[in-house]
């Protein structure tokens, strides 16, 4: 299956990282001697077109990607609003829609993992076990399928969404994301679209997850990627 694309969301300011992302985009945070975006792109087959959503300090990130990977196909999408109420990953992804009218893999720029990326020949959700799912988008599973998605609320789930997913039934995903732009934590979340895929089959795929989105989880990634344990929320305040 070669008729799919990958979309990396790298527009956000990365406020949770404080001064780490004041002068450069969160995708350029160093992990094991090279920017996080390198680890992400090395998981993507070279013949697959990659859509990159740009916003915060976009010029530096684009210049780095084009210089480091001149042989690869990129489409850069500049997101007009990437901070404040009504923005968020769902908003940035919608801005990329024109280039993603096909099966695609969605990935956040602060998500690292060990395993290979599955192709989107089915709808799948990347998950990892965490101690407390209340802070995350999380899932309930029954008979090998996801039957409920909860976004940042108190529940008994054990698996959190890591910011990595495959979308096969993209028309249903886009329709739902367009129609449901309710804010969660002040942002439009991608879960608004993925909830529609529950009716078409959405399977969980467990990954060894290293989150670079907060100082505590970034510290865990620096100490454990790629040979240590998966991030499980242990270092969160």
C-alpha cells in the first residue's frame, strides 16, 4: 500500500516545555544527538510523501527538514492560528485536509516510539499503558477493538493515545472533525474525528512510547530512549 501519506503536526508553540521551545520549534528538541524530527522521519518510508503542519518558528524547522532530507517529498502547510482558544491539533490537522484526501498516518511532533509505523490499511490508534489516563486521551477496548474514546477525563482506562494513528476511512474522519469542533482544554482535539471511526472499526496498537512534550517526560526520553522503558506518566507532576 503506497497510496497513503503521513502528516506530522509541528505547528504548536509547545507551551508545556517552557523555555525549551522559546527559541526553536519542539520538533527540533535534541534526543540522542539529533532533533526529535529525525527520529520520526526515520520511521517513515522514503517513498511516502510527508505533510508537515508549520506554525511556531516555522522558517527554521522547514529549512532544517529541507536541508537534512533533500531527497524526500514534503508538503509544508502553514497554519494561520496555532496558539489560543480554538486552535490545537484538530485545527492544525484540518488545515492539512486538502493534501490528505487519502488514507494517512497522523503523528504529533513530540511523539517518539520504537516500533515500525503500521500502514493505514485499517483504522488504528497508537496507545501505551500509563498510570493515570485522566490527563490524556484514552481508550476502552473490547474484543480487540476500541469501543470508547475518552479525552482528558476521569475513567478506568489503562491505555493512553500517544499521538500516532492510522486513518483508512478518511471521509468519515474528516466529516466528523469538521462537524464536531467542540473544545477540550480550550483546543480542537483530533479525538473528535477518531470517535467517528469507532463505527467502522478502530483497533489499538500498543507502542513503546517516549513523550517529548513536557519537561518531565522529555527527561524520561533523554534517559531511556531508545533502550529503556516506555513513558508511563511516572515523571509527571
